């Protein structure tokens, strides 16, 4: 499934974005402070918002994790 998403959003869903998400939410300090479950929930919400954002705007690119406000706004827009 990940390969298909990268094909669909080629040049806009990059490995750099995925690496930054992983480094942010997988960082031991983040996990220790927030817990494993919270880290998984946050990265999942962030990636879902990025995918909705890519779907909404055909020219938008994402360089790293979105702010909590951006995530909330995008997910609310899509009823997620």
C-alpha cells in the first residue's frame, strides 16, 4: 500500500517527510514523555492529515509534521 501512495503523490509524499515524522514521533524523548500509544496516535493523525491535504491541493507539498492546529483543521474538514 505505501508504494501505491508514493506513486499517486509522487514528488509530494517524500521519504524525507516520512523520515521527519518518524524522527519526531519515534524519538525516545517524545515517546518517554508522551507514551507509545500517544506517539502512535499522533503520527497516524498527522499522516492522515497529510494525505487529505495532498488530496485537497494538487500542488501542495509537506516538508515535515504538521502543527496540531493544521491536523485538527484538516481532519475536521474531512470528518475524520
